[in-house]
C-alpha cells in the first residue's frame, strides 16, 4: 500500500475512533446530566406538594391535581409507611389508600432524606424516575416516565451522529490533503535516492518540505553533490592510474619484446635493460604509494608518536636523494628551528613527509637549491620544503594534495613521479591531527609545509602494522 493511502487510512481510523468515543461520552454525560436535572426538578415539585398537604386539606385532591400538573404520578405516604393518596395520569394503575408501597425511595424519605429511584415500566417500556422527600405529614413521592427524556436523548444522539459524520467528512478531506502533503516530499526523496543508486547525480528538482523531512532533503542534496564529486574523482583516478601503469608497461614490454625477438648489440641491450628496470620501478612505485595511501585512508595505519630528531630524518633523506640532486646541480640545505629540533610524532611518518616533500621539490626544480626547514609554534611544529623551481599556477595550487593530480601532466610523468606523494603527506599529517599548506609563485618557487601538533590526536583506531617506509633508493633513481 502506498504511503499516502496508509496515512489516509490511519488518519481516518483515528478520527473515526475519536468521533465514536466523543459520541459515547457526550451521550452518557448528557443523559446523566438531564436525569439529574429532572430529578432535581421533581424534588422541587415534591416540596411544593408537601407544602400544600396540611391537616385541613384533602390528600386525594392534592395528589390528583399534582399528578395532572406534573404529568406523572404523585403519592402521599403517612409516617407509618401507608399510602394516604395515590394519583397518576394516562390511566396508570394506582395503589389503594392504606396499603404499604415498600419502595426504597419512600423508606429513605421517611428516614428524613431525599430518595431517588428508577424502574422499568412494564407494558409500555421505558423507565420511570421517582423522587421522594420527607414532609410534615409523612413523605411525598413524585414520579414521571422518561419517554420525554428519551426523545431528547434520541434527538441529541442524532445530532451528535450527524455532527460526527460531517466532522468525518471534513477530516477525510483534511487527512487526504495532509497525506499528500506529507507523502509528496518523501516520494521525491525516494526518487532522488533511486537516482543516486543508478549513479545519476544530475540536478534534481528542489524538494520543499518543512522540519525533519526538509533537513533530510537538504542532506540528500549535499550527499548527491558529494557523490557526484567522488564519482568524478573515481573516474579520474582510474584514468590516471591506467595511464600511469600503461605507459611504463608499454615501454618495458616493447623493450622486452625487442630483446626477445632480436639480438641487439651489448650496449643497446644494457640500454634496453636499464629502460625496463626504470619503468618497472616506476610501476612498483605507483603501486606501493597507492597501497600506502589506501592503508592510511582506510584506518589501517595509526601513527605511534615518539620523540623524533628532525635533523636525523633530514640527514637520511639527503643521503638518499643527494646523488640525484648533485646530478642536477641542486644544493640540499636544512634550516631547522632549534626550538623544534625534536617533534612528537610517528618516526616513519616524519621521515616519509620529509622525503616526499623533498623529492617533489627535486622533481620540479632544475637549478638553485632546496631547503628543508622547520618552524615552532605554540601548539606544534611546521615541517616544510622550499625550492627555487618552476612554481605552480594559482588555479592548480588548491588541488595539489589530491591523488594523482598533476599541474603539468606531461612533465611530471617524464620526471617519474607517482602523483601520490603529496596526498600521502596530507593524510599522514591529518592522521596526527595536523594539516598541510602550500604557497607558490610561478617562476620563483614553491613552499609546501606539514603541521604536526604538539600533542598528536590520532584519528584512526584500527591497530595494524605501520606501512612500509618510502623506498628512497627508487625515489632517488626516478628523480634523477
């Protein structure tokens, strides 16, 4: 059953039950109230009759006149419980004088209290209401049939049922409008969710809904935009990875086929072998970096903070990348802040951050120098690398920490980079609770920094062995 019909059925069922409860309650309370009012009225009439029943009056005349006036039955009872006079209208039977009625309301009146009783009327149906009060000469009882009250009750019931019917009709229309009003945005949300499941991330019609449904619609719209962005990133990632692996694989395969099918001179064989090693190393580098990044992003790696001497990490990196830098005529220097000589961070992460930033600078610097520096702040340490390379255009700068993003795709691929180094730096810094930043000026140079807080706040809670450190030997080879 559709949501609109379920809401409509539930609303109508609830309203119907409420109308029935109201009819029953009103009918019962109305009946009780009218009977109570009628009994009070009979009591006043009985007191009036009692005031007329004196020693020199005729009891029978008083009873007969009173019965005609009230349209019911009037009984005068002596203190001993014997009927003095009894009269009724409409041909109802009366009790002869001197008999004892034995009625509970009369016994209560003779005891000095007002007595009220109801009893079924044989033959004609319905009930009679009797009210007996104490009087000077005994007790006076007045009784009337409830047929007039029943007519009032029947009219009231019909009015209540009629009002309930109209209320139900209006409630049906309102419930139908409400059900459609509530179900429409939910149906739209269902359609949007189904479209997202089909990877249709295009513009969806706006969903106007109040309260939590509106919040859900807004969240779903944000989710759609996020999924569209992630889908585009996934496609770019697959395309980039395919290109990264396809190019060196094609080159290595071509040289291997040449070696297998021909017999080139020794010098050419060495050249082909070096090309095969270089390209397979490049492919291995891309795969290793993707595995490292996957472990970091999925929570499979957690930093293990300890006191790390920055100068030792920088010296290790300079030792590995020194030959490649010397071959390009680039000086590697370090200007570490004495206040930040030691940082509290994961040793592998510190070394890999310094190595990735330095290697990236070496790849994009042809002359000049590369400087590894540190800056101490009140809440942590900035570790950065400053170069005199080609620089990065402003529109590329916000995206350099994305996986496989390249500002200059052709030149970066020729230089052998995997396009994942800066992404690894970003995620390693964030795993410590830190962040990254970059400034660049085309033609002058680039500065990329990673911030490590004084007290690392690790963001992953899955305890798996740390990823393998960066293969600096292969990095040096590719950078050259």
